[in-house]
């Protein structure tokens, strides 16, 4: 399922689908490898759905796609890093807004070497009023049974 469709379903269950009504679904224009669904989280007033594209290799760059909704209240900035919550040894990246109507973001993030066993994808969403909310996603989710 594409990240856009997953965000729409996530927001629909939260009762926020109206923010997306009438917008066509965007297709990913990048080819960075197989998409791995990392799940969704609520960060402040925003719902974030994350995907990793391609393999996760220590010392290399990883590609992430995020959908941040509702799009009616876009964040001022979305930042990501791979590693531990405190960000030590990690490089933060600012995600690029690719589709303002749907709240779709794209980011290339450096993966630290060595990569800690409990490393996660950390996402910080800065709201328009400057308030920041932070949350994390498991980098390699367990296989669904």
C-alpha cells in the first residue's frame, strides 16, 4: 500500500479525512528500492506515516518517505535522524516537501556507523507555532503474521 493511501486510511480512522477530500493520490516519483512500511505515529497535532525505501546500511544514506497530516495545518519543518533519541552520533536531515496538498515529504538520512542495535528512525515535527513534537519508528519492523 502506498504511503499516501496508508495516510488516508490512518486519517480516516482518526476522523480527519475531510482535509484530503478532492485531492488525487500522488504516486512516488523516486526509485530508491522496495518500500518498507514503518507504521504511523501521532506527533503533537500531526499524524505521521513513515516508509523506508531500499536497504538500511550503516555508513550509507537511507531514503525515507513521510506523509504528515492533516495537510490543512502543515508543519513549519520536519526533521529526521537515524540512531538514538538524543541524536548523538547522528546527522539530522530536514525533509523536503514534495506535495503540499497531501503533506508528502522525502528525505535522505545518513545512517551512523556503527549502528546501535536499538537505533530507530526519529522524526521531529515543528508546528507552525514553533512547538516541536518528536517520535520514533522501528527501522525494520517485525514480519506480519
